[in-house]
């Protein structure tokens, strides 16, 4: 896709969202089914992913770890966003790799220490790019990618999350 093609697809959407802001509001959904053992089968829309415990918490390493899935979602979103921004501003990326790393202390997850937070303490996002673009263009590309990457912005600006429980007797 080139710049003109991207603009032709996005321009009508932008116009519609400006004229009717309610059209821009979507509720994305995810669904999983509790699986055998300690697992959850998540429907991704493209495949079924079976998530389980990380090996550092007793898992066998054969199932997807939800922490890995979070980093993979960040990489996917950042990669797509970077590519879209590059296309929009006319920056040619010859080759690119997006990587994410996150630091966890599993003492928190396993309840070994209440002082250790549960979850990632640090996340790093890397863009390894080969491009003929100037440093200024690449700086703009990264700044705009950061600005428009949904997963990155969600992690940086934590949303309000509610937990709701329903009980059904089988």
C-alpha cells in the first residue's frame, strides 16, 4: 500500500468520525474458554491460542504465556502502526524488526513476597530499522508511532478496568 492508497482508505473514515464522533466508538472483545489443567483457550479470530502458566510459575512451556502474548500484542501494534505512519509520511523502510522485552519478578505472581508487584516492572520496545530516511524523519516516525500505537498508549496510560463475575450453574 502506498501513501495515496492509505489516504483514500482512511480519509472517508476520518471525515465520518469528525462528522459523527459516535461512529468512531467500537468495543473490541476477546473471549477465552477455561481449558483442562491450568489453561485458557483464547479465540484470536485467526487461530485458537492455548495459554497456560509460564515455566517460572510451574508451567511446562508448551502453552502460550499471557505475558508473552501482551508483549506480542505490543510488537504487533507497534509494527503495524510504524508501517502505517511510514506509509503516510513517505518514509521508506527497507527492513525492520520490532522487539519488546519485559521484566517480571515472579515472587509477586506466586505470592512469595507481597512487596513485589505482580506484573511487568519494565517494558522496553525496540525498532531496528534499515532505511535511507534522515535522522529527523526517523525521529518523527518513532514519535508518531508512539503517539498512535493503541497498545503502547494503553500500557502508558492505564485505563480503568472493571472485573465483573457472573455465575451459571451447570
